[in-house]
C-alpha cells in the first residue's frame, strides 16, 4: 500500500485548492491507513491553529527590567544599552506568524520524508 506523499497531506490540510481525483483517492487511503490519518490530523490541527492565531498569541519582548538585568549581568561596568523595541507592529507580527507556520509545515514535511527514506532503507537491508 502506497502512503500519501507528505506534500499532498499538507495540501489536503490546507484545503486551498479545488479537490481533484487524486485528492479523493488520497482521502480514501487516509480513511483506511492509521498512519496517514494521524499525520493528516496533526497537519490539520497545525493549519487551524495558525489560521486562528491572533496577534496577542505571538511572543512579545521581555519587560524592560529583564533587559536591564541581563545587560548588567553581561557588562556591569558599562552603561546599560537601550532595550529593544517593546511592541512590534501588526504587519511584522503577521509576517512572523506566517514564517512560523511555513517553518513548522516545512519541518513536518522534511521529517516525514526522512522517516520514509529510513524506512525504505531498513526494508531493503532486511530483505
């Protein structure tokens, strides 16, 4: 049984494209294969979390007192440098959210590909 390609599972999780016959076949396979079903479930949860993320969910800069303490610990005899800007504008936060999603999806696909390659190598060695 051929498993659904990781990139195809990502496309199914994103749900952006018009469904094709290949998508229908892939979903039939997902219904019968626990491994592909679990992987699609994880990717779908990731996509839903990224799509519903709000700006307040993104990390913010540490409080100024933390920055000062770090600066004193690094160089106690020099003047404390100015802390980094505390608030990122909406566009920057949105870009960071998209980059985080893209990185996560890319990492999931890469791990899946590595897993598949190592499984194929093990199968060949055993035979």
